[in-house]
C-alpha cells in the first residue's frame, strides 16, 4: 500500500462550461483592485500556495462562484467525481460603520460623483482605512477558508483557484468587493443619492411622466414649467443685465463658485501599488518591496 495519502488521486476531471480565468499566462488580475487583492494575499506568505490553483483557474475547474455579504462560495472540480465545496469568509462592516462611510462618501463630491457614475476610484481605499474600515484583510486570520477536499494545506489548490477567480470578479465589477464587505452596489448608490439629495435640499423622486403632445401655440408652457437644473438653477434668481453694462464683468462668474474638493491624503507608496510589481529582469516583487520601504522612510511625516 502506498504511503502517499494522495496516490489515489490523479489529474482533475475535465470540465465543460466552467469559469475560466481570462488571463492565459502571466499574472492574473488587470485592474488596480484585483492586483491589490492578490498582493495582500501574497503578503500573507500565500504566494507560492496561490500558484497551485492558477492552472485550475485557467482550465475552468471552478464550476460556480457566488459573492454574498461576508462570504464567497464556490464549487471546484478536482479528481473526485463530486466537486469540492469552497467557502471564504470575511467579516462585513457593522451597519453603524457603513453609515459613517456613506456620510464620508456623500460629503465629498469627488467620491460620490465617481461612485454614482459606476466607478471606484483608487483613492477609495484610503478613505475606508481612515474611517476604520479597511477594505482588504490586514491578516490572514481575518479570512476563514474552508474546503472539503482531503488536502490539509490552506489554501489548497481549490481555494487558490477560487481566489484567482474572485480577483477577476473584481476586475469585472469592483463593487463586488464592497458587496463582500456588506453593501451591494444598488444599496450603496441608493443611500448616496438620498444623502446627496438631503444635502442639496432636493427630493429623490421618480422621473415625471411625459406631458401629452399639444398642437397649440402654448405647447412650450409645460417645458417652461419644469424646474431649472444645473447652471440654469444657479442663475435663475439673477436679474437680467444689459451687456453694455456688464462688459467689464463678462468673464467673471455671476455667482460664487464652489470650493474645489479637498485632495485625499494618500500614502507615499500609492503609486507603487497602482503600477504593480516590476518585471523579474529588474528585480520583480523584491524590488517593489524595497522601494516601498524606501518611500515610507523618506516620505512625508
């Protein structure tokens, strides 16, 4: 009898229609969010273990991947007939903490505008950290990793394949990271719209029904009755001034302009995290870590 406890398990069974990583070679993860997620996992000394699942992710061995608040679940086909059940848990933020974060986001036009447009700016991570709610785990024990395969290694290749597919899910929709932390895209954007409306004194209501078409000369009255928006709203209360009396003020704003939003304070190594690790020929991840320590040592105090 073989002493190798895995001798009875051969190559994984082929899968038709599995979730296949888009990256066929090289690093997995294209966006800043997905690269940052994998970088955090590698910082937990999981780098070599993660690579065990890269071939699984690229071969389409992951049958299903579901992201829910606090938990990611997946099915991964291995060498056994029945797929393995995988679970990766990460604590969600409490409701009170999410309320504070949403207040911070709504209070800064830069963030609320980008989020409402469907984009997650890179600087968002710094805002979450400042609010006491880091998006990414700070230690490996914040992740509860489960797989019902016989491999005792954590992560096993089935968990590692799930991590890679999760990173690519953040590529496709970075709001999934916020969903994992407890707030879906729809809920977050609805709350931001409500806070912005409260701050500006406007009501959040459904779009008005279209007015019936009229053939009379007064058909423009329905359009004229609509409330002004944008620049028209800011200028609505101003008296009309003949051009001859306002030539010297022609290029000046007739109303005070809003202050520019304050720039978000960022760490000295933010640029390094955005660019990703350099090529192996010039030092690879080791050079990146040395540069990061230098940036932090010589950066502003």
